[in-house]
C-alpha cells in the first residue's frame, strides 16, 4: 500500500485525509501548528504522525507521494520541493498562480518521471462522464454554469471558484474562441459576484455565473442540446420532459467525486502510470484566468 503525506489540514485537507486513508497509508500530516487541527488529528487518526516541518516529509524515504491542500499562493513552492525530492504530487486546484510556475512544475515532473495530479474534483463526478456521452450523441449547443454560496473570501474568486468551471468547459468543449467578463461586483472583496460569456467552437455558447455572497448554496449546470434540456445538480442529472412539462431524474451518482479522484491518483502511482493530463489542463485553466485578470 502506497504511503502518503498530507500538507494542510484545514476543512478540505481533512476531507482528503479521510478519503486517502481508505485506499492508502497516510503516515504524516503537516500543519503550521494550529492546535485545533492537531487535536482533531490525534483524536481521529492517532496513528498518523503530525509534523510542523515540511522538510521532514520531503526527506522521508518512506513517503511515496505528497498531497497538498494549502492556500493557493503556496502551491507552487510546496509542489516544486516535493517533486524535486522525488515525490509524486497531488495538488488542489489551481495548480499555481502563474503560467510560468505551472510550466516549471510540469518540466520538473516530466524530468523525474513523477505524477503531477491536480484536483479538479468536478471532472470526477460520474454525472460529468454522462454529460460527455450525451454531448457525443446529440451535441450540446448551450451551457449555463451557476454557483451560489457564501464565503471563501480569503481566496481570489477567479482562482478558487471560477477555475472549477473553466476546467469543466475546457474538458467538455475545448478552448473558447472568446471569453468576456460581463459583470464583476464586489461587496466583501473586490470580486464577489461575477458573470462571464464564452463563445465556443462549432458555434456553441456558454455563460458562467458565480455568486459568493448568496445566503443560499447551490451549484448547477444547464445543458441545452439539439434534442433535450438537461440539468446537473449536485449528484443528480435531470432531463426536461416536454409532455409532462417536468424535470425527471435520469441518473444519480453512486460514488463521491472526491473518492474517485483520490482513487485515480493512487491507481496511477501504484501501477507506475505517469500522467500529466490534469496538470496540462491546469496550465490551460491558468492561461484563461491570466487573460481575465489582465
């Protein structure tokens, strides 16, 4: 069983620890010394060693891979040091803040024949695979991505939230011909509610709406094909029935996306399959986000 070290034990780091513990051996966790996180770790995973020294992880020959769940601006440095230490890397999206950094990580990973895996969690949702199949059969002509939630004000809305939707759009439709930020409203930060329009290949269109000052929590994607109207809402896929004028559930996910994502990473490093697909996608996401920021 592969041995994993996790760097970062915030809310998402805990989720990763839970999933990786089911399919691998998590030996160490790094935090900066937050006593609540340390107490939680000792209570729930007493066999996992806690350390405040990242170097302790990088120099441990028994650690096969490093999982990074830290603030976005720290991703590059930690991932670079992990790769240079000979560790496979799983890093939460976005992989880096700049194109130059993303290219550098890819170069190091390829030179050392190591996996560089980026956590674009929605790509691993079983419904997304269904959507890709639907597109191959009846062609999606329009898509609307809507995300309402409250919070995550400590991170850039483009890097932290929009990067999710951009990864889905790139994977499903390829690079957009044109992307335009149509509105940007700030209340708690300079950007808390954004809307974008994208022109895609084959005359397809898409728009994205993200609101992180909403009292309601919902993430949905509406797909219009030449034949049908579909809505992806959480773990359900709905199709509009013209006769009944109602949406009917046609599929529900059986596994959580996080479980499938972590499983894919472990399969890669266990079978000695080196993949850079998610890292290349992350680089292309960063390219688009860089254009928007300019």
